[in-house]
C-alpha cells in the first residue's frame, strides 16, 4: 500500500485502440514517481522519475480539493463518446480511495488530469528522443518538432526535465546539424521560461 514515500496519488488511463493504450503515473509525497506508458498487450515496465516540489504540491492540493477521491462522483451521467477510462487513486494515512470516469466537467479533476496527461506526454518525448538518438539519428529532428509543438501548446508541465537530453543532442556531432540547432533553441527557450 503506502511505503516510506508517504501518501501517493495515481492516475491511470485505459483507452483501447489509442496510442498509448495504457498510462499509469504514481506520484509520492517525496517526489518519486513511476511511469508505465504502453500498449495493453505489452508487459508492464514502470520507469522511475521525479516530480518537482511545486508540481507535486499542486497535484496533492487538487486531490485534496476532490476529497482525496473519497465518495466523489466525477463522471457525467450522459451518453458521450468513449474517451478512455480514467482513474484517480489516493493512498495514504491508512486509507485508499479511488474514482473512475470517462468524462468530467469538474474543473479540479480536469486540471489534475491535464497535469498527469502532460507528464505522460513529457515522458513519451524523453523516451522517443533517447530512442532516436540511439537507433535513428536522422529521426531526431522529427521528434524535436513534435516536442516543440507540445511546448507551443504548453502541454508539458515540467519541460526542464528534458534539458539533459536536449543538451546531449545539441552536443552530439553524429546528429544532423538542423536537429542539433533545434535542440539548442528548445533548450534555451525552456531555460528562459523557467
């Protein structure tokens, strides 16, 4: 249940025939985090990560505003398209509460969902960039363009977590110059926004 990490907030989204079909992110009070982002037919492979203190505080604040999911009803009771089954879960103080929904109008729940979806996108960018650096250096620029698009839309809650990878790309002479320049530009943009 709850470890030495203290209380934990989890977000899970299952949406068959989408990419990715499964997202599960767990954030502990101490900032440790696990990401499990995959297709449903793939084996679970959670990766460790971290979440900054301000973002962690925001996650726990929004969960508290939702009563740590105890007895809260988030799903709209109308016929609506399947947007994936989402679940928030709170584990702490000897209690476990969770709530599942397809679509909600609750602003706190939507804010919390956007944070977790942003963390998932951020992690996907990191994995894609690292994979392209290793196996497809010509595809690095394309991956950077997708990252830039998410930055433009402000979909990434902590883009500074991508800085080490961007620096690695910018300094790797095996990567095409246009990608190296784009990595430098994105890194500078992220630094100046922080």
